[in-house]
């Protein structure tokens, strides 16, 4: 495989883009001149291709437009002032368009309605109107056009350049982003209706005077864009515009006129209206679909969260009642204290599980009360420590730590008649960590092979729902006779402040 250094890559891209600009300009000009010599040369196709290439490969690609267009103009006998200054001004406007789009964080995949409006305003309309005025100024400077006519002619050329960029450049950028330009099946029917309406409007079946009939495809274009999104919008707009230009230049359709400039203005206005409508409708359709999908995903996540919380409540209550039951006969006073403690825990639990988030401080307070209840049950057989002096001010899902503490007490093995449980909260450089450790028998199997019960599976699912890949639960055996369960959450995913949700 050849070793392409950056200068060589730049040269290859420059030649490729210049060749594309030259071919499309030559073919379009030759075709237009043979069909209607009075109509201005269609340089807008070259503008559209150059804008796409300069956005994808950088503003330094401007010679790919300037050189072939200037050479073509000089070869056709145009004065040097027009042949040099015109393409130079258009190249500068194309580079400015790329600069403006970059400043507005434009995404060439047209990922949002904002991308589309930014492209239409800053990539097509404004820079291409300036390019049109510059073209007319170069013509006047070369003696090809009276100065008093330059503004009107410049606006005509600018509208043509803008319309061309609006219809052709998006197709280039979407193809480069590997977004399928083939419309989805849902848009086949509206595209078929669009094709029929375009044929009826421009084939000559209708009288040439019926200018308004040229917009008969308009509702079908919107329909196709709404059903198929941007791919269908671009495909439908290209179909409509190619048919309109081909028929009009060939002398057919409602825009065919003896005056070439008048036909040119009408065709380019039509192209601009159809291209802008298609892009906006397609972007709006995709934005609506994304919003609906996000709402659906949020509803699914909320339902799953509620399901997990509904599993958590009875599981927690069952274990607390089991602890109190064991005290009922041996230590009635402790049992009564346990009932009061359970009431407080349930009150806090009911309040917490009504929220999507609770403060980490509240969560650790809940864990402390839970350990106190278990201490009533086990008395001297349970020894615990709770270290949360570095507890940061953030919010977490409710009942996040308690299942780990419950698991440690349930599955821990007392040594010397006493079970040791340690709970700590601390921060590392980029993560919040919660660690729960307990005495445990040495097991032959590694932690990865341990069988997890309902509580741990539930906790993993809740972490995935709340933080996706930004949080993890790890079981480990840091030393013989000791097991630790650690939760780590990237600080970038934490909700700073209280972050409580109702």
C-alpha cells in the first residue's frame, strides 16, 4: 500500500476535486448552450461540488474550484478581469462558507434541524449571494455588463449559486457520511406520486402558461420527505430539479420562455424553493422521529426502574422482618426497638423510592440506620464501621448501597464469633467509589465465578439504567478471608448538587 504523505494526499484530493468541477462545468455548459444559448452558463453545479469538497477536505482546497473555472473562462475568450476575478471571488466565498459553518458546529450528516438551517443560511444563501454580486462586479469591471445592471444580475447569479448548493451539496455530504441516499420503503409511494406529478408538470402535457402547475409536485415532495427523512428529501428534490432544468432548457415545461434570463430566474427560484423545502421537511421529520424515540426509550427506562424498585421494597422488608422475628422471643426489648427502627427505615425508604435520585449523604444515613437495626439483632456478633467523611455532594439512585450491606451480613462468615462489615465512601481522581467489605470463608472459585443473587443482579441493572457504561460493580477478594463489593461511578456522570427528582 503506497505511503501517502499529507502533501501528496492534498495533491490527489485537489486533482480529484478540480477534475469533478471541470467535468460538471463543461458538460453542463455544453448541454445548456446547445439547448438554449441565451441562458447563462450553469456554474452553480461547480459551486455545489466545490462547497462539498472544501467542507470535507478543508478550505485549502479552494484552487480546485478557481483553476478549472478560470481556465475554462479564459479558453472561451472571456476578458481576464472576469476570468480571474470572478472565480477568485467565488472561491473566497466558498471558503468563508466553510469557515462560518465550522464556527457554528455544523455536522455534515445533518444530524439536527439546526444543522440544516445553518447550512441553508451560512453555507448557501449568504455566501452565494455575495459570490453572485462579486461575479456581476467582475463582469462590469471587464466591460461585459453595465455597472447599473450589476446588482440585479448579481442577485440572479447569487440565487443560482445558492440554489445549486442547497440541492446538490447535501447529497454529496450525506454520501460522504455514508448515510444511504436510497430512500426507505415508507417513501416509495410518495416518491412515485412525486415522479408522476413532475412528469405532468414539465412534459408538455399542460400548457406552458400554467406556471403555478410547476408547484404541483410540492405536496408530494413534502410527503416523501416527511415519510423518508433526509434521504427521501434529497432524492425527491434531485428528481424534481433535474426534470425541471432539463425540460426548461430543452424548451418544455412552464418555465420555457424566449427570454433566457427570465427562464433562468424562474428555474433557479424554483430550485431554491424546492430544495429548501425538502431539506427542512426531511430534517424536521428526522428530528421528530428522534424525539419520539428518546421519549420511548425514557419511558422504557422509567418502567424498568419502577420494576426494579418494586422488587427491592419487599426484598428489603422481608429481611428486616426476619431480623426482628429472631429477637421476638430472646430479647423482646430489642424487638420493640427494632420495630421502631424498622418504621423509621420504611418511612425513609418509601420517601426515597418515590425519587429518581437522593443525595449520597441521605443514602449513607439510611445505611447507618439499617446497620443499627441489624446490630439489634446480632448484638456482639456484628461489628461494623461506616466511613463517609469524604462523602461528596452529589445525587445517586436510592437504595444503592444498602443491598451491598445486606448481602455482606447475609453471606458473611463470622470469625471468632464476630462478623466484621466495613463501609466506606471516597473519591479517586476521576470517580466516586463506595466499598463494602466483610469477613468471608476462603473460596476456591475466583470472584468472576461467584453466583449472584437477586440483590446484586438488581443493583447491576439499576446502575446500567442510571449511568450506562459510566458505572460498574466489582466483586473482589483483596486478601484471604475478606470479600469486597465496590461501586465506582465516573464523576463526569454524577449529578452535582442535590439533583433530587420527584
